[in-house]
C-alpha cells in the first residue's frame, strides 16, 4: 500500500499492526485463519499464491475469462500482459497500439504499451469489470525465466490492481487478500 494512502486501508493496517504484537507469542491466534477471518469481515477475498522460482510469487489471474499465471510485482506501476499472449487474452478485440504509453524499468528500456479498455479482470472473487488491459513485450522476462528452466509467465500483477484492491500480502501463508471495490465497508468493533 502506498505511503500516501489514507482512509479505511490505513485504518485496517493500523488495526492489524496493533493486533499482531498482543498475540505474537500465541501460535493459534496468529494463524493465517485469523488474518483471513479479520480481512473477510472487511470484504476481502483470499487468493492462494505460489512460489515461482526462488524469489517470486505468482497468482492466477483471469483476463476476459482466460486464466493466466501472473507474477506479483508491487514495484510495477500497472498490470501488464505479455504481448506475445495478446490474442489469447484480448477477447477477440484489437488492442490500441497507438496509446502513446511506454514502460521503463525491468532492464528493458522504453517499450510501447498497447491498451484494451473494457476488459474484465478476476482474481479469485475479486472483480474489475471495467479493467484496461495493458499489453507489453515481456521477452526479456520470459528469456530470463527460460534460462532458469521456468515456464513463461502470462503477465505481471502491478500496483494499479494491488492498490485498488487494498492488497494485503501474507508471505508466510502464501495468500493474497484483495477487497472488491464495490464491497461494503464493514464496521470495526473494539
């Protein structure tokens, strides 16, 4: 969550931080079920993650009803789909290659991004039915993973979705928690 965020997400983070030290020594109350339960009360869905290689986390993402493997990258400004898989995820529509958007970072220089507004994104029960899909050549990423004997990824889940979904990443239990934008705010009882 960005440092500039405020409101319900910040309150939730503070509530979690306040809760954790009081029960840090109690393995039963510090279980993943407690975090999942607390977040579920606040409209979050829990999605399993899996390790991808030595240092990455991956999650299944559906774009326009098509499932794919996406790496979670909190440093990526937006969620992108590998341009080599564009036909598979574009739902029979043509992406706009003249968007003027460019990506930098990840050792790839400036790369053009094609956009496909009006796409549908789903991660577990998390939904965004007015998602703009972004297509970017991920050849350099695919090549690096191939050198390590790993299969190609379909895309990268970036900060646009993680921020909108007020993501909570539970590394020890390999769970990603996302809150649907339309989920009603739960009251916090003390």
